[in-house]
């Protein structure tokens, strides 16, 4: 019995370590810059999906327009629960931040623009720049 307790305890510690190791390092930006042919450097999720902003939200700072079915097609880049976003990270000229969505969760912003990926787009591809008011976020 004692041996089983030790094994269970060791497994629990291992899983806790793995979960901690997978959490985003708060000293790292919430997105990365990748090069995409024809677009140069753009913001992308940790999985390499390009990030976009929506023109109506650019025109009305502080107002979230992409909700409901829009947010299903254009997944939100959320701030992981319990984490914070710094204003500046090395390698990025822009300013990072957050905006509270109608559901209460925090969404990542870059230069005050809420960030979204496109659900039907593979990593390292930009298909929706200048499509229906969506623009890829370019970085310098």
C-alpha cells in the first residue's frame, strides 16, 4: 500500500511540473512574430497562426464587436487566467495590453487592437488580410 502511495505522489508531482512547464512564461510576449511570404513579419499565436484585427474595433477603441458566431470563426487571443501582460517586450515596438470582453475574460491587444486568429487558416499562412474588414497585424 505504501508503495502505491509513493507512486501516486510521484505521478502527481510530475503532472504538476508538466502543467507548470507548459504555462506561458510571463516574461515572454503573448504572441510571437513570424515571417510570412508577401507580408513580412506578422504577429502569430504560439502555434503559428497569424493574428488579425477587425476594422470596426479599430474605429471604436474599447468596443468589442466580434462576438458570438464571429468569435467562433475568429477565435479570440485570450490572456490565460491568472497571467498578466506587460506593456512592452523586447523585440516588439508596439504596446501590448488587454481589453475586457462581454463574457468578462481578458483579450490580448497590440497597439490597442484586440487580437484574433482565423479558425480556417493553417499556421504560417495569411489568407484574410483586407477581407471583410480584417487585417493581419504586421510588426516592425
